[in-house]
C-alpha cells in the first residue's frame, strides 16, 4: 500500500509527526539506535523479509515508533511480506500453500487448513515508511533554453512491526550479545578507510576530524575501554571526514556552539550508527550521548525543526553511501 502526499501542508504535517515522535524518545534520554532489540545484532530498523536496513529518516523514525509502542523488535515489513514469511513457515511444517487470484487481487491460500494465509493481527495500525521518488521535469528559462531537473516527490508505504503479527517471537538478546570478537568488523572498517586513502593519525587524547588539514586524529586503541568504543568513535570521525569540501562538501567548519555544529554531530552520529549496524558493532559506547541528545531535542522543537532533522538524516545517508561507494542518486532524499 502506497500513500501519496500531494500538498506542502500534508508533507509538512507528516514530517512534523515524525519529528515529534523522535523528540519523545530523545526526551527520555536515549537515541533511537541504542535500544537492545531482540533477534540478533542488527540495531537499526530493518526489513524482516529482505533483511535490508531502512534508509535516511526511517532509520530514526521506525525505532522511535517501536520504542513508543513497546515493541521488542526492530523488524518491519509490508502486509504482503509478512504474509509471505508466514507462508514459508507453514510450508516448512508440511502444509500446502497456493497462490490464487490475479493481479492486485492475488493472495496466498492454505490448502491444508482451507483458509487464507495471514500474518498481521486484525486491528493493527500500520506505520508509514517515507521515501522520495525522483520526478524528472524539463523547465524552459526566459531565454528559451531547456533544463532537466529532478524534483524529490515524498511518498510513503505502510509497514508493520513483527510484534504486530502472529509470527513466532524472536529470542530475547542475551547479556553480552554483540560484544564478542570484533576482528571482522574492524577489518572491514579499516578496509573502507584504506580504500578511501584516509589520512589517519594516532596519538593524543581526543578523537577529531581536522577540517583544515584533512586528517582524522584518533587516540591509541588502549585509551578506549572496549574495542566497540574504539570502532564506533572511528566510524563517527569517518562520517565527519566525508563532509570535506573535496568530497560531499557539507558545512562542517563549525566550532562547538555554532548554529550548525549540532546538525553535523547529528549527521556523524546517525551515519556512524548506520555503519556500526552494518558491521555488527554495538553502538552504546560513544561518548557525549547525553549532551548531543539534549542539544538535538532542543533544536528539533524550533519552527523548522522537522526540516533540520530531515536534512541531517539525508546527509548521514549520503555519507554512508559515499563510504560504501553506493549510488545514492537513484534514491532521491532530502
């Protein structure tokens, strides 16, 4: 199911609702990627059918909904995807499942029990996933010259959390889950850094990206209490690195307390949380969470807070795409 958001008022209302939900979570003193979700090491919101992580604003929005509604998992999928998941489970149990109907009216039928296959519980309310579909237009200027432009068209589709289905519950995370051997994660992260030829320098007692001279400074590994803390901090500075003028050219030459300082920190923290989720790194070890959270909650309450949030999460996604060398131009976001 897809819902078109046609007017500016509708777009703004949707963005404001998303922002308000995230503010509620920040007010509780936590960020959306810190909750220990059931079902394995993936901390960010991901599709329970495909395994893919949700992008951009959805990486904060879906966990905030799960947190507010008390869901134990961060798995989401469409009605049809949960239906197909349920059908797969039934087939493993030896039941015969058939597809019936045609086109949009196609459905799955449990031949063995003579009933339609369903997974989402009756009466459950869906959550909107937001995405931007590129709308290509041609404009003619006053000189008669034509110019092709891409306008991001905000759209949504409906998803349900796994806890809203009849599917078996995922196992609760055991104490220490995600805190095991980080060798593979570290090798992968360092591989990204080497591939981008990052100037990484070790020493001192402060982690930072030097915008003027374009290098990352990291304390020695033994200065960190855990390997996870070291890798999460390195990922955070790596995202800052993507904003340099010869790369993604974000406005990152700001001092602490400047107007855009908090936004760049939100970009870096969201982007590094995405990276850590991909690499299986627990993301609860980065310092200064409390001060960041208080600053973001205050900033998001301002009149343009929803636009501020959407721009920051879009920039974070682009930073991750840049690091992974994926083509983010096919998925327009703002």
